[in-house]
């Protein structure tokens, strides 16, 4: 070159890329790689906790409900049917029950007073008088309700609503609709009519089955 500026010597400076750019490129690549790995890992976690995990849980719950809730529901239905038939279909009305009122206490007139009150409440009255030697002066409680074995789930529970605390017994008689009310020494009076009516309504009405609820599916 001519002019005022001249190059002298036989060595020329080498053109090198700035080291700062290499570092920048390396950092960018490393950051992109790290972000990619983090994103992939996040997707895997999301898939586990919200995707396949929920499907597996739902499938397990479905199997559990199918295998366990089915028999339980069937048993509940059977129990409900049995309870309803016993409660609503078997009990007689007071007018279908004949009551022998027998006095096992030293107090006179007690059998007639009790029989008159039972008649007012709709029961049919049979024999009225003193108890037999088997029970006379030997009943310490409020009384004994005595009837055939077939009356244990029919006439006796109905009569029992009229005398709280009475003992229930059965014997070998044939008539299930004819029962004895044997008055004991602790007897004071029959159950109040309003309370007896409520107890009779509860006894005669359908009873709710015990609900053992299975898991919701």
C-alpha cells in the first residue's frame, strides 16, 4: 500500500472469535437442554398423578364396588324385605286378641279394673279372676304375659304395649290369639293410653332397616 500508512514486517494478526460469544452459545444450549429435561419430567409426573394414576384408582374402586358392594346390597335388600314382612304383615289388631286377666296379688278387684280398661282400648276380654296356684302370689314384677309359642311374635307383643315391664312367657296352648295377663305384686296401672297407642303404632308400622352403607361408586 502506498501513501502515508504502510504495513511492515511479515506477521499478520489472526482473526479470532470473541470468547464471550462461545460462552453465550454454550449457556443457551445448556439452558434449552435443561428446560427440555425438566419439561419431560414434569409431563411424566402429571401423567402419573393425574392420568394413569386416576385411571388405575378408578378401575380399582370399580372392582371393589363390584365385588364387595354387590353382596352387601343384596343382603341389605333381603334384610329389609324380612323386616318389613314381619313388622307390617304378622301383627294382629287388639280386637283380634282375647285377653284373660288374672290377679296374682292380694288386692281384690284388680283383675276387673284392668280388664275394663283393656276393653276400652279395643281388646276382647276372656276370663277375669284370680291366677292359678302356679302364679298366685308368686309374680313379683308388674305382670306376666302368657300365651302360645305362636303368640310370641304376634299377640303377646301387641298386649305388651299396654303394660311396661311385663315378663313374656309361652306355654303349650294351641290358640295363639288367646293370651293371659297375670297381674303381679308390683303392678300399679296399665301404661297410659297415649303412650300405649304410640308404642302400638311403632310396633305395627314398617321398621327401617339398619343401613350399613357401602362405598359410593
